[in-house]
């Protein structure tokens, strides 16, 4: 073939071929008995498996992005807490809570950190004047509260994506290969069955791909197969 199929084009291409095959299965199996309802169901199952795999991949990418943002914010807060630890100590106060919070953030114990942030905010507010005299910004308690809400939300979002079962398997490439082989088998046989008829072009892979890409550039969706 003089064209290549992009990875994201396999499932929409499969959908179009399956829609045509659903319509034409009787005519096709009359010439090729193995391309029957059983083959069609097998093809449909392979297509759905890849769709599930792609959804899992999207979820996994979302999880990676959330986790990155969560840990980056934790690192930012740790840098501020290192100064706060000194301010509290220099004020002659106990900075043990800050040390414990830094440990939680560095070890990615976000739930523990969120609980400690609330307690730390209350501790700072109760001793705000002497801590500010050592260098703490007056707005720091409010900044702590914002971090608490943000970290809690990101931690929750991370758990939601993890609970969605976003696990990639090593079968991904073989799934695409198996689907592609079925697409080619259906298309090659169907083109012969419908040679010199309006249906023939509906099984020409290069034309389907070209139509899909043109539709995408125009901002539309993949076109449905023409009505018989």
C-alpha cells in the first residue's frame, strides 16, 4: 500500500468496515463461507477490545498528569515549609508539626499531609505575631489553606483514575495487528464480491482513510457508510 494507517485511525476504520460488513454479510459469505456471522462477531469483539484498551490509555495519561501536578505542588509547599520551620524555631516555638508535614509530603502521604496542614494552620494562627516577626508572610495561613484544598482535590482525582482500572497490557500491538488483518481480509474479499458496483469503493481502505482524514480536517466526524 502507498499509504499508512495512523494508530488512532484503526478503530474508526474498523467501525466503518464493520457497518458495511453487517449490511453485506449474506452476499459476502455466499462467496466466502468463512466470512460469516461467526467471523463478524469475532471481528466486532476484537474492535471493542481495542476501544477499551484506548480508553484505559487515556485514563492512564490523565493519571500521570494528575500525579505529576500533585507531586510538583507538594515540592513547592515543602520549599516554603523549610523556611517556616526556621521561623517557628526562631520564635521559640515547637516546629515538630512542620517536620512531620514535610516528611508526609516528601513520602507522598497526601492524606496525612492534608490533615496536618489544617492543624498547622490553626497552630500558626494561634502564634501568628511572633512567627511573622521572624519572617513569615502574613498571607501564609491563607496560602496553606489553598494548598490543602488543591492537594486534597488532586489526590481524590488521582484515586478516581486509579480505580478506573487504567492498566495497560502487553497485548496492545498484537490486538491492532489482529484487527488490521481482519480488516484487510474483509476488504479484499468484499471488493471482489462487489466489483464494478457502488459498494466496491466502500471496501477500498485507502479511500476510506482519505475520507476520514478529510472529514477530520473539516472538523466533522467520520462519515457513515453510504446507504445501499
